């Protein structure tokens, strides 16, 4: 089986924050894998930028170590490593000063026929200053800029940042990246819905009972404690990743897969979300904070211990009952859940269908459970469709609930590309479908801001939960009050 790959034009990718954690763990390995698969043009060039003073050779040594740390040794045995490292060079420059910028401009302008791409893998407060200097030194002409989250900490700051970036780069050259949208399973959600006659006729409130979206992490905040305490789970995960997943589940079929056609439909979902404020916050939201417990077979510290503080009202867990107020989804709750130090690392979407309206079977056949579609994003990407079938054997009919299970790794027997591999090359190709548009970001903040304000107004601390569990008991009550239950591990 062969795949059709869209060619990539020659490009110069400048990575700001090139010696940081994101570049080391994700960007450098992703770019190497694309080179290994023959998807980088021969003259593609990668320029690393950070404040640290390094020579080109020292930066290449840093990149070689990053590959060694994050890519299997079997993939690093050929001449492809040296070919990739030869693409790399380095410039020391400061986002808040002019030092190094003339040299960077000279490096980029040495490739006038290349598409210039600027990846801002830096602290968020540097996004604006970097864009302004790209404009000052003439580097923004025909350039494309990639912005990592968080994009602001509330609606006001997001609008200000978008306006600052927009003064330098027009919207069609701004790529607000959400790596969740680059995951194979997320894109398969659109394929399942819009390429199969089986699902789309049932994708509405007449047939779907509820939807669950869980993004659970077994790790704590660790070295991100300083940042995390200013953000919390709502800003860090719900406002971007989880709401984007909700949009893909709930959006209307777009007229095409053109970037703006898809993003127009996602925007409609965000604008249709039922408001949550101080009037209904207590009934439909739960926030928690982990205490000391056990994870991966060992004892782990609580959030306050990792933070090095005696008090903090920052939430490390959020559960929300959201509703999309339109004809397709009226009356269908979307249960959203995310947290640190939970029982396992898993990200999945569960679409629970309504029960059969009438059973023709005798009571002794066993309970008839509802069908559900489980879309697993991580750790093992795949799709399960749970069905009722007859248990094999004589002696009458006995029913059992079993999944049609497709693991991508088993079904296709190929390495599953990391999301960044796809998204970086989509920037070069000029395809914005999997990137957030400005009005999407601001619509998400319009829904999230009143929740944050209601929590502040309530002045109640997050509910404690033991590390290694599935969060505070109030999160279980949130869904069980409606006669439903959280489903874990693809169940």
C-alpha cells in the first residue's frame, strides 16, 4: 500500500527557542523523521535561534543528542543523520534586543527562493516582541509564523496578542498550532464521520445519548510548576485542546475540507456552547488539585509540594458538563475531563449512543448495553466500536458486549508519525486546516472566561484528590447525577 504525499517546496525554517524543551523533544525529532522519509527538499534549511551563545557545530551536537534521546537507535545508523544535521545552523539573538538580528536576517535572505517559516517555540510573552522584530528587520515579507499555545491568558490578552501579531503578519500567514489536531486519530474522526454512510445519519440527538472527552495525564506538573500555577487545567487544556476536540465531534459537515470551510463550522460550535457563569457553575463544573499518592508503582508528591508552596487555588483537574445549543445537539451533554496525576495517561473521545427502544430478547439473555464509539488519541491510537452480539455456543441466545477494535499500529504496520511532523509541513504547504483561526481562539476564551471568573468569585479551593486516582469524587457525581458514568481505558 502506497500513500500519496504532497510535495514540499524549498523552505527556511527558523526556530526561536531552539535550545528549549519543545525543540529538543518534538521539533528536531519531527523534522529528522520527515527527512528520513524523504519529505524534505534537498535544500531545506533549519536555523536555530535562542539567547545562548553557540556555534553551528555546537548546535548540531545539541540536535544530535536530541535525536539520540528521542529516536530509536535503529533509525540513527545511516548517513541520514549527518545529512539532516548539515541542514542546521545557529544564530544567537534576543527577542527583547537587537543583538543577533542583522545576522539572522542575512542568513534567511541568503535563500530568497525559499518559503520563510518562523516557529516561536518560546515563552508566550515573547511572541509579540519576536514578531515585531521580524517586521523591523524585513523578515516578515512572505513569511509564515507558527504560534504555540497559550495564546493569551484570557480574552483581553488574547485579543491584544492577536492584534500585535496581526500588525506584522496577515491572518492567512499566522499558524496557531494545536498538536492535538495533528494526531492521526483526530483527523480520522472527520474521515469516520464524512466518508462513511454508517455514522453521519446517526450523528445527532435522536441517536446519541452523550459524549465524553477525556485528556488524562499520569505525570504531575514537575518542572512546569511555575508556569502551571499561572494557568491551571482550564487554560492549559480545556480552552484549546479539549474545545478543539469538541468542535470536531460536534461541527456540521463542511462544504469542503478547505481550511476556512472547516474552521467556519468549528467556530459555529464554539458560539453555540451554553454559557457557564456564577449562576450554574457549581452544578456543571468541578475543579480539583492532587495531593500526595502513588503513581507508576511509587509514591509521588502533591501539587503544593511540587510547587514549593503552602497554598494555591490553581486547579490541576477540571470536569465540565457542556452543552451545544443547536438543533443537532440539543439535550446531548458533552462531559469534558482533564487532569494531572490521574490513574493513567489516556486521551479519548467516547460517543455513547442511545439504547435500543425495545428489546425482543428474554430477560435471561443478559443486559443490553448501548453501542458506543471510542476514538483513542493516546497512548495507542485507534478506534473501537462496541456492539452487542450473541455469545458463541449452544443453549439459546446469550448476548455479550464486544468491540470491533482497530489499532492503527496493528492495522497499518507503519510508524505512526508524530503530530508535529504533519503540522510543520502543513505550514510549508500553506494548509491552515489544522490550525486555529483568530476568531476561534477568541470565541473559546469568551466561553472560558466566565467560568474562571465564577471560580474566583466563589473563593472556594479546588477539591483535593489523591494522585493516581481519577480525580475528586465530585467529578463522579457530576456525571452520575445524570444516570451515566465515566468510561476509562476504551471500555
